[in-house]
């Protein structure tokens, strides 16, 4: 069962989850999903106490015939089931639900029994639900979270980019790596910015003049310092790197660059990977989950595998 088909059975869905800004995989998915299904959206991006109060009022007066929850926490689950008595479905975008403590997991599993249907973005997450004995009314379904962008907006979005970014992407051998913020998971760089810089360094030493475009919408001073230290340690010339921290829709870049890499150490699906392949840009991604058809996978524990596959792609551009 596909999420789009399921939601289109209802007249007035209410989606609960984040909207851009910040621009990220989940927020872009919700923005596009709302347009395709003509859904209303309750934006959870602020995370403030007042936001929970507004949600209570919204649910109490709710005339929507289904609530689609994209933020799976105890607070949101409790609020939805306390103040809304209609159909509730949810989408799990990552594989971290059961990394909580045992008591929280037990409570969440009890609440999920009340859900009409659960959609997950990969088979890996569905397997996790089955291992943890999760049950709901209709079942758990795999439905990837990729919804194509509106291609008519490409020219408009490109012209919103800084001039020096537009100049940078006119070069050959531009590799793009992205993540909405610097984040660590089990002590490791979640989005693999360190892996991307090391891969660029190896490519340069092999004679390929690889350029690296790093997109981090939520870049604070500590994160910026981390990236700069990576570049310094790996002896990357400053003119071969562009760090962009603004809130932009990234997909038009895939029509301009040579390669997109997604070296995440854990992932749900990777909407940006799907966008890259959909728009004709080669994408190499870690093998930590099911990826969009056409993605080139590499072994997440073997950086040489990533380097070799990136090298082959860039050599094709040069030949």
C-alpha cells in the first residue's frame, strides 16, 4: 500500500510534522505531500511549549477525517490520541524509534496499537517494527518518501542562489554532500562530512581535480570550525571547496554537478539520493538502507569502496 493512495481516500487530511525552513528531507516531503493530497499541515518546527498548546486546540476542534503524524514521540502520540478520535496514521522516516529506553518503547508500542496504519520509508525500518513486535490496526507498509519536485521552478530557484555558488558549479568534477546540520551518532559523523573530505583528498592525490560542495542549512560556528579543521587536516585547497549554509531547495544543483554522495552511517531512505538519480545525476550512497532504484551503493565500512566508485564516475566525465 502506498501512502499517497491511502491519503487520497480521505477528503481532508491533517499532516502533523515540520515544514521548511529548515529545508530537510522530512520537511520537503511534507510540503510536497500536502500539495499532492491537498492536505492541511500543522507545522511542528518550533518545538516550543506554546506549539503543543496550539496543537491541543487544533485537535480539539479538528474536522479533518484523518491525522497523519510524522513526528513519532511520546508527547505527540499522547496529544493526538487524547484530543482526536478519528483515524490516525503515521510515517516513520528513520530507524531510531526503538533506540529509546525500555519503558518509553513499551509505552510507544502500546500507543501504536491504536494507529490505523503505519508507513515506513524502507524495509529495514519495517523489519525493526516486526522484531520489536509492533502491531497496529491495518499493518506496517513500506512506502518510500520521494515525491518529485516541481521542475517548472528550477530557473527561479537557481536564480536565488548566491552568484559565487553559481560560479562554483560551472566547474568540472563537482561533488555534492549534504546534511541539514552537523550531527553525531554513536560518536561518528552522521552525514559523513569527514568521509566526503577524505574522499576528495584521495581523488586529488590520484590526479582528479575534484571540487566539493558542502551544503549544511543549519551551520553554527562549532560546525563550521569542524568542517574547516577537516579541510585543513586533509590539505584541501580553499578554492576547491564551497560551504553553503543557507536555506535553499537543493535539487536544481543535481542538474549542474558531476556526482552526489550520501555517506551516512544510518539512514531511513535518503530523499536527496532519489532526487539526484531522478534528475540524472549519479549518486553513491552507503548501504545502510534500501535506496532509490539506480543508486550506486558502497560498503559503509569501506571508504576505499566509495573512493573507487567516485573515481570511476569522475574519470568518465574527464574522458
